[in-house]
C-alpha cells in the first residue's frame, strides 16, 4: 500500500513538471521553464533540436519577436519505473501569423513524449519529443481570404502540413522526418527508444 501511495505522489510530481514546462512557456516565465529541465536535457520538436537551456533561450527570442503560441494540454499519463518515467500528454498548439497581410491561425494536434528523471530527489525533464497527429489553418477574420501555394503545401507531411507552411513562410526549414501519425515507421523508433530508456538502457 505504501509503495502504491509513493507511486501516486511521484506521478503527481511528474505531471506537475510536464504541465508547468508548457504553461511557463506560454506565460513567458523563462526561469520557471528552465527549472523543469535537467542540465543535459534534449529537446526535439518541429523547429528546434538542442538542449533544454537552448530551447528556453530560443523560445524567449521567438516570444520577444512577437511570435507567440498557446498550448492546450490534455491529461498527462505516466509510466513509472524507479527514478525514471515516461510522460505522454495530448497537446493542441495554436499560433497566429500573417500570410500576405491576412491574419491566420494554425492549430497543431500532437502528443508530447517526455522522459522525466529523478536526480537528487528532484523530477525534471531529461528529453522532450513529440508525435504530430494532424493540423489545420483558418483565417482569423472570416471576411478575409488567403490563397496558399498548393504545390508547396502538397510537398509537406499531412500530419504537420500547415505548420510546415508557416515555418517556411517565417524563414525556417521544415523537417520532413519528424514522428507523425501519417508515417507510423517514424513513430516506432521513438517509442522503442523511450521504452529502452525506461528499462534502464542509456
């Protein structure tokens, strides 16, 4: 019974860390966001690959440049094994920008895959990855209209097509190899790697 209660408490702490990381980013609380990562943490998402500290700094630069996003988080499910845990969280990311002078909003549905580790008694994120599910784009003002480059759009992956379009429009190079529901073979290596890590490998 005591072991079960301790596991419940650990899962609550892990959930708090995962949810705090995204909430802090949305609210521009950079110190709070940084505190959710281990010093050697790795982040691998659509627009960034690098350390947790570098990700926080890059997020701040993006925010300061006026490129804001918001994260609608679902419940975090945790698999626990000793001082390691895997946390999966459904997430909808919304971001607005202008295309040809028209304000648009893209919503990306995804699932966060995070490795969370307890070191010196403290749970923090050791790795954050993501699996993309689907996305969509709408014009903010229904009285306006935007025309997308059909050939360019068709070249992107279905699971994050509009996100890729906006990233390219902002001067970034969209990555074609991210884990996505449209290509299960891109997801399985992430799942296998996380499972091996939870079991004690790496």
